[in-house]
C-alpha cells in the first residue's frame, strides 16, 4: 500500500526564464521539492486523500470561468524578515495581479473551509516567490533576478499539486481557463 500524500495547493504555473528558475531552485525550499515557479491561488487546499471527482469538478468549474490573460514581470520585491520567514522573501510582482486575486477569491468562495494561506494574512498578494534568503544575501539575489527582467507570459491554466510523504510535489490535475476574451 502506498504512503498517503500530505498537502495540496492550487497554483498557476509561471515558466520562469532559465536563470530565474535556477535562482528559485537554489533559494527556495519548495523548488528542490518539485514545485515549479508559480502564483499560488489557494493553499493549503483539500487534503489529497479527500480530493474526489466532486472536488475536481468544482475546481474545474471555477477555473473554467477565468479567461486566459497575459502577465508581465517587471519588478523584484521583498518582504522583510518575519515570523514565517526569518530571512525574508524575494519575489516577482505580476502585472496585472487582479486576475490572480479574483481566482483566489472565487476558489475560496467555492471552498470556504480552505482560506488562503490558512487565514494567517489579512490580504493575499499575488506573487512568484524567488527566494527565502539569509537577509545578508538578499541584495545579491535581488540584483541577479533583476538582470532577467522584464518577461511576459500567457496564463491559461491552473494546476493542482500534491505533496507526497517523501516531501516531493507532483501535478495531480491541470485545469484550463475559459476561452480567451474577445
């Protein structure tokens, strides 16, 4: 019998330029565990062994109403060290961010038992985490990241990822957005 999965998340994968993908792989905890560059739209989500066809159908319905869109990444930002991240976080700001925020609100409305980030933040901010770093190392990471900006991507799907007992994350389902706007 297999070992059960531990956590799940709904994300919008963002294909990072190769150099930024390497920064993320080197400087985050989840990158080496198989989590791609992404904007989180709902985490934590339903425990993996409780995800059934009804959950998948409800997610598909919500995500299927969102139109595909273009997003730009032009700036590197940071959150100062805090309780959850003692070294702080270096992140990329998506422009526009509102489509991600709308998706988070819609998914939370459909799954009210799973508030974004467990409800620990008053507000969620759409972002791609690049690094959770030693604060003394932050400026070097920010400078390295800025060299590869700006870049643009077409966003057309969300992904359900699950964490296995071995700590590795894998894709469980992909949900396409609705038709492109006219």
